[in-house]
C-alpha cells in the first residue's frame, strides 16, 4: 500500500480537490495554449510539471486559449487532483518543473464547481505597439514595432465603437469552430506610455484571432482615411456591419498580444 508523504496515517486521499492557478508566460516558443501532438504548448508543459509534482496525470483547463506566440500576464487555469500536497507547494513545486518562460504566480484551492473557462465573466487583453523609428533589441518579443506615426486620438475613437454587444464576424479567424460570433465588450481604449501605444480590451469573450484582427483593422482605417477621424470611424463601422473577414485589415503579429487578466464573480 502506498502512503502519501503529507499524511502519516492514511493511504492517498481519494477526495478530489480543485486547484486554481494564475499563470504568466512568454508565448514566443509555444504553439499556443492547447495541447497539440508533438508541439510545445503552454497547457502541455504545465500539465507535465504538475504530473511530475503529484506523480499523477491531470487535465488542465484554461480560461483563454491563447494562440501561438501570444503571451499572458494573468492566465487562469484549474485542475482536479486527489493529491494531499499543501496548496503553497503547488506554486513553488510546479515552478520547479517548469521552463523559465512559464511561471505559476498563484495557486489556491477553490470550490469544486469552479471552471477557469466557464466561470469567467470577462477577459482582458492588451496589444502593445512600439511606435518609433527604430525597434527594440530587448523588447521585440513582447511588442510589435511600427515605425510610422500612429494617430492615437483616432485609434481611441475607433475603439469606442466596439463597446456593447455586436456581431464580430469580420474579425473572426478563418476556420474557427465557434458558431456564435456575437461578443459583449465592456472596455476598449487606446493610450500611450512613453514610445508605446497600448490597446486595451475587456470583453465577456473573444473570437479566435479577434484582437489582432481588430488592431490591424484600426491601423488600416487610420491609414486609408489619411488620418481623418470621421472617415476612419465610418470605415471601421462599415467593416463591422459587413460581417466579412475579407474586408477587415490584416492581423497584427502575435508578439504584441497578452492576456492580462481574467475576472470572476466574487
């Protein structure tokens, strides 16, 4: 009979625990969140690390299925386990087995009905552009460099058009398996920080590839309108109304995108 090192008197506990993790990762060298055969993924390396810690296999559920090359500052995940390992050890212990570009920031035990994806009430993404004449050797993995000047006032005005409930088919990645393209946006705005332009988006949910397509389309509308705020906004709204991905702008690269946080009801 096998005994758990954390319980001197009982065999391995059979009661399932629900563990919530907050993860930070640099997605540069990964093929997105979801496990894919023979390819490195975030879900895959975290599941492997927890498996080494608990000596059992687990299935990790993520709040957002970030695409290849996309980063996270606050991805949330959960898994079921019957391990008696103290909750603090799930953070420190899992980090021991993880590569340096994936980190568990927090670990906590939650109610059995908590689901990282379905319990979430909103996700918050940020897209970062370095807007100056020259790129950065140190930050190129986490921001998209655009050398031509971007009109932030117009970009912010276009962002306001996203607020509310809309059909976002024009920004859905081709081949996506989601059948309902309607999303509810709570926040959408653009601002500057030194040489950086930050696009901030909070919504109930996002379509696959949606944020990158939106930012690319905003840049396209600013350029097409010759920086005319009325024309740029009108063009963007017409693209939304058309519900046609071919009319939107090209998606900006994945390296500028990060899942900042996931919100849950208290």
